[in-house]
C-alpha cells in the first residue's frame, strides 16, 4: 500500500499542476469575451434602431482599433499586466460609449 501511495501521489500532484504550467502567457480570455460582448451590444443596438449607422460605424472602428492593440500585445507571446490594464481601460471606455449612444435620443 505504501508503494502505491508513493507512486500515485506524485502522479496526481503533477496532473493537477500541469494546467498551471501549460497556461498560455498570451491568453486573454477576459479581453476576448468583452470584445465579443461589446460587438453583440453594437449589433443589438443597430437591429433595435437605438444606434444610427454613423454611431455604429464609429464604434466598429474603435472595436477594430482595440483588436489591433490586442494583436500587438500578443505579438511577442506575452501579454503583460500593463498591456492588460490598457486593453481593459480601452474596453471600459468603449462600453461607456456604447451605453451612452444606445440611450441617447438619436434613432435611425
């Protein structure tokens, strides 16, 4: 029984630790999800008429810029905490713009 524990315990420890070692330093699941959510919000605003074509086009250009910034951050294989912070700040700003434009009195 002791031999079994001696063999199984390290194997289990490695199995649970492996995902931590395999984490991609360039992964940005939170940023990617926020981009998708904001694109859906823009599409919903266009479909409901809450956003004009001009407003939506402006927001889409901004989304494209953020996607470019994300690609630049990932280019070296590591997204630093500072890059993440900057991307999230851009996404925060874009989120506020989407809300403001969807709730103004302009409609198509």
